C-alpha cells in the first residue's frame, strides 16, 4: 500500500512521481563530518508490514548503515530524527542541515 507524507492512500503512479522528487522524499539530514556519521530521514511511502511505517531514519557511519528506525507519521519522523541526532551525534538537528526549515514548512 502506498501512502502520501500525510498518510493518505496513493496509487502507484502518484507514489512514483512523488518519490522521484528528492525534496519530497527527504525529511531531514544531519551530518557530522568529523566522524563521517549521517542521520538521514526519508519518506518511503510504502507501508511496511514487518517493521511498520512509511518513514525511515537511517544512521550511517562512513557510508555503512549501522541502524534503522521506522515511523508511521511525518510528525513521528521529525521527532524521531531529532531524538536520533541527540543520541548518535550528541546534538539537536541543525537548521543549516534543513531540519527546521522543513519542519516549519510541513507545519
């Protein structure tokens, strides 16, 4: 089942067009260049039955995925991304990485 960022059903064509747009797909990205660690949260739009949710936060170190979290809503994804940044990077998400601007725009 395909769901929009707002959780509304989508058909395959609608989902493919939305997913193709990186700005639509990207929820938040935070990077620590010193440790080569990235926290990346995206909208996948596909409801997963095993791990649940249509949003995913990945923690990558030197390009290798070391952990992954899934969220059911955009709000959970934003909050989860912030929590993971605090846990993994030891800081809040940074506005210059786009988190606050996207959060306000998604409002």
